[in-house]
C-alpha cells in the first residue's frame, strides 16, 4: 500500500517516455489508486494504518523530496479526503418523533 501511495504522489516525471505516459494513462489515475488501496484494506490493512502513513508523508523529513513535487499537496489532499473516516451522525440528521 505504501509503495502505491508514494508512486501516485510522485506522479509522472516531466521527461517521461511515450511508453511511460501510455502506462500512466492506463494504470495511474486517482480512480485506479483508490481501487488498489481499497484492495489493500480488504486484505488486512486498516484505515488507521492508511491515515497514519498519509500523516507521516506530510510530516516526516524522509519524504521532503516527495513534498517538493508540484502537484503533491493536491494529490495528498485528494487521497485524505476520500479515505477520511466519516462519523455516521454527520451523514444523517437525527429525527425525533
């Protein structure tokens, strides 16, 4: 799961070959990454592990090179917003009779 997230956050390099661009179009969008992460969550990873790793990417000095990427912040926010735990009481209002 961690490798998948890092690969997505890096994005496509500026000097990518035609073949790399073709593979990125086919396998590299946010939808595909979400599916891969959901599969990892089904196989035993927890949502808590995922959120801790995303926070670690944001704060840890070992990921500073990754944070210098142009679209890093947008991609990370998009992943976090999709996998944030949502409390059930925010989804449905309480109805009292």
